[in-house]
C-alpha cells in the first residue's frame, strides 16, 4: 500500500462544477503539499500546509492531521483547471517528500 | 525572473554513455532535489541536497550521482545509463525554514530522457 493515496485517479467535470480531490496518508507528517502539473509537464506548487485551511482564488486546501487526510477543492471549475493534481507529504522530521500518483482532472466546456 | 533551469529538455542516448543533466536556480535556495516521474508510479525522489557539499539519497538513488559544489547548481549524473532510467526528470529547489522543508518547492520544466 502506498504511503500517500489520492482519489479519484481520474475525474471529469463540467465547467462550473465544484471539484474535490482527496489525499490520505499513512505516515506522520510535518507538511503537505498540493502541486499542479499541466499537460506540457511543468509542475507548480499550489499550497503547502500543516494545519487548517488555505485559500487562493478558486482553490481551497484543507488538512485534518488527526484523520491523516487532506482535500483540494476547486470552485467554479474552468477548462484551464484541467491538469494532474499531486499530493505530497513531508514525513516527520525528514526532508524528503513522498508523492501520491496524482489525480487527472479534465474540465469540459 | 525567479526560476529553476534544467538542461537539456530532451535527450535520446544509448546505454552506457555517460550523461549529465544540469540544474540551476537563481533564488539562493538551500534545498535542491531531483525527482523522476514514471507512469503509474508518480514522482519519486532520487537525491536531495540541504546545502553546498551536503547531499543525501532519496528513495531511488541507484544508478545516479549528484554534486553540490555551488549553491545554485545541482547536476544529476548518470555514469552508465540503462534503459530503465528512461523517464521524465524534474529538479526542484526551495528555501529551508528553521524547522526544515516547510517551504513551497519550485520546479524546473523537466528533462525527458530516453536510453536506448
């Protein structure tokens, strides 16, 4: 079993829909990252959080440390949100990142 | 412009021919790291560096070498490449907070390596 699991693996939505991507992890962590990878391959860091909730534009990330779970929400989704969304955790006191395998999101007009 | 620059972006080469993928960042970041990305496996860490002359193995270091002689550069060296090292490679950097790696990572655009 992977230490970081994401669901769903694939997601197709209609423009304007509210989207939720989930990330569960089995190790103790000190931080969780959400990354976005566009079809061209480039990776952008969206959020880094260790507790609570963060918001940036239409994106919201939450984390529940007790339940070892994080969610990434996209409100009013748009076709330009189509990308792979990757969850990564920094395990405990290490300086390594462990990655989920990603969620492929396609938003149709 | 703040960026992480990898070169080359694409490379097709043959088994056993030594190659180096360069990575340079202009943000004065202490932390630099190399990852490979394979279908179904996601991103996996190869090596990372906390600062100049400080490097450590990630999860898949076999067949790779790195060096950190200067803060801005972190080259990835494949001494004797093999076909199982065909992959998409990313370099990334970040600041190191007092408590460790709790800063966002900045990624390069990726290098697609094909080893025949």
